């Protein structure tokens, strides 16, 4: 399928695919996947695509099926403590997130980056939210309730810690043992390093999953 080179081509692609008028549209990312997003007078359109622009799925979400829709500056899928650096500050200034909650589903975090040929692409979430709010003001609100964001699970964290401990400890013990002619002390040190790494990454698993999938 032909590449989409600018915002006009994107609007036309979504119009032809859906048969509806496209009011606003943009190129987003749901986790690590590309998604074309458009809003019509009655629904939100999500076209999931491959890196070669082939359509994987065209999803139409009527406004009446939504619990909320909200626009936020920066990357709302990444918690603040993971963005405390210069790159995080720059990303916050050049991106916007469209948060969408459909009844019975996890919250969608669709990230829009600034793109030269797509006018105001990072501002698309705000244009969509403003338009939807003009139709149904009650839909446009931030996800504040506990059941709108997937919550941190201690049991899940402990399970992930156990899995990571096993993986990291075995790999590092074998690696250090191999490098030091299977010295027992080196292998024990590798096992300890595995436990430390698991303790660091296990609490972040909940947030990393949300960042990779764009859901939660």
C-alpha cells in the first residue's frame, strides 16, 4: 500500500476506508505499534498499520461506547519518575497523548509525536478532545478513577521478581563462571547480581508493560 506522506493523504485514506467524513486525524503510536487516528461526527477511528502502511485492522468506536476521552501533554503512558531527564523533557514538549477508555476494556494511551509533514500532529489529541467535547461534554475527562487505570499488583510484581531472578541469576552465573574458568565465587556473584537486577526491574514491570502495549 502507498505511503501516507502528509495529513491530507491521511484524511483521505481514513475517509475512503470508513466511508465517513474525517473532522480531525493524526498519526499515533499505541505502545510500539503505529495507528492512524481520525474522528468523525459519530465515532473515533483507529486504523492499525504495519511499517509498510498495510492495514491490519480498522476499528470504529462510536462515542456511546466510550467511558472517557482525554488529551494530555507529553507521554501519559510513562510515569513521571521515568522521565526525569533532558530527553524526557524534550519528549514532553513535542508530544501529546489521547487517552481513550472503551467500556469493558483497558485504557488506551495513543501517543502523537510532532511530524513535519503532518500539521500539528502532536496537537491532534487536543483537537479530537475539543471536538468530541462539543458533542458530548461528559465524555471528556481525565482517567481519575482506580478502575480506569490498571492498578499495580504486588502479587504480579512478586511473580515477575521470581521469574527475573531465575533468568538473570542463571544467565549471569553462567556468563561469569565461563569467563573465570567456572570459579565458584564468580558464579555466586553472578547469581547475586541476578537477584539485584530482578529487584530493580520487577517493580517497573507494570509500567513497562503499559509503555510497550499502550494499554492500561
